[in-house]
C-alpha cells in the first residue's frame, strides 16, 4: 500500500539548496542528491533493524 507523503516545505528546500552554485552541487559525487539518498537508505535500514530486533535492540 502506498501512502501519500507531504512534499518538503519551501523553507526546507531553501535550506538544502542554499549552497547550490553549479549542477555538480546537486548531482556530483558528493552532491546533495547522493547525500539525501544515503540518509534515506540509512534511515530505512535503521527502521528495519529496529522492527526486526524489537525489544532486544540496544
């Protein structure tokens, strides 16, 4: 089941793009897109581990 998510606020977008100067800042090896993707995957993995380990989590 897919749940509709709220879009990021304009203020958050402004903060994320504050240092944007060139396309590499978004799409490059250390760009914003790669950083956001990494953060989302790590958060999802943490949630999966928490659900899997349940009360035995430290």
